[in-house]
C-alpha cells in the first residue's frame, strides 16, 4: 500500500485579494510518497530538495503534523504511515511551498484510506498545516493547491470557498529572486487598519478581477490587478520591485505583482512566448543587481 502524490505551487493574493484569492500553476510542485507501515504512527524517512532546512521530526514537520491531525480526527491511531517528501520547489519563495507539501500529504493519506473525506473536507486540515508553518491558517495557497485552478475564499468563518472559472489562454510568468522573505515576517509588517478610500479602490479591483475571470477578459483582469493595501508595504522586501514591474509590463505582461508574501513576483500574459520573455527580462535585471533567480512559466 503506497501512493505517490504531486501538489502544485500556488500564487496567493493574486495582487488585490489578500488572503482571499489564489490559483495553482502546473509547475513547480512537491511530491509525497506515502507507505502504510505495520507499526502505528507517522515517520518521515526521507526529505530531498530542501537543503536540510525541513525537520524530519514528525511533530514539527507540517506534512506529518497535518496527517496526524487527520488521523486523530477520524479516530484511527492504529494506522501507521511512512512519508518521503521530495521538495521540487524553492522554500520561502512565496509560491506556497509548505501548502504544496501539506496538501500532497493529506491527499495521500486520504487516498490510502479509500477517500474518507472530500477535498472540501480536507481543506481545514491543510489550513492547520499553514498555521504551523507561518502562524496563521490562511487558505489562499492550500485551497488552490487542493482544488486546482482559481479559488476565492469568500469567508473564513464559516469557511466558504468558491472555485472560479478562468480564461483558457492565460499564462503565468514567475520569477523567484533568491532573497529571504519569511511569510511570518511579511505578515507582521502589514498595517491592520485601512482607510475607507483605499478599501473602495481595493474592492473595486477585486470585483473587477473576479468579473474578468468570469467574462474571460484578460484586459479587465490585468487592469484590476492593483493593490493599494499590502503591496506598497511589502514591495520594499523585493529588490527594485517597481523597475521589475516596468520591465514585465513592457514585455507582454498584463499584470505584475508579488506572489503570496514574496519574494517571488508574477505576471499574467496572453501567450506562452510572452511569459517566457517576461521571466527572462526580469531575471536579467535581477542578475544585473547581482541577485540570482529561478524562473517558471506555466499555464493556469
Ligand atoms: N495571503 C498570505 C499572505 C499568503 O499574503 O501572507 C502567504 O503566502
């Protein structure tokens, strides 16, 4: 009894929808191999691709901790599993790295036990993993990693998550500048109070983005992806952020912004070639600042 599960990277916030919008990309992503064991309990036998950064201790690792939470919930302490985690995406990149691992682990245990829970029912367990990883159980990475595509978290209490349609020909250019931005810190710097005039701009843009997704209108999507609440503060964590935006928009990007809490940045484009060009030009500018980067091009 063994299973191999892939879960994708995700872009949370989608610029204007802090904590409420996210989408999955085709690649990169993480892989979990899970095997049933005779002995009850959870072990982690192997983690690859993490440069030794993730804990093998099952109590401290987000994958095993959420699997344990799941087994406790279904009241099956008799079950034993061993986990191998293969990180195939950068950690601390703002691409939902912990979410991808957690979702892969939960999907694996649920499948091994005959799909006891629906994907919707798995979501709260994945959110618990996020809480462990960065101090707050937000769903805008885990929900799209679990469901695929675009997801709106309409409400956290009660949890109400909606899958959104999106245009077929929408591509995503992602650049991960190799600087460290822990989500925990990037959350702490945000102001907790907002001005009404800013809120008006923000909810206009969120409604515009969601409308654009339904109407399959890339131009409406692009012009709605502006953020007056979070980006002005977090952009200082990203080297030459506003220059990178200019470069992306000049090279076929219809939008540009921070992926999740950063430091990755992303652009939507209308075709794959433009996405390739945007990643190349943005990475070249970072290189001119002596900052290495990793780039990804994906359909949505
Ligand atoms: N919505 C979260 C944040 C996503 O911006 O902090 C973290 O990846």
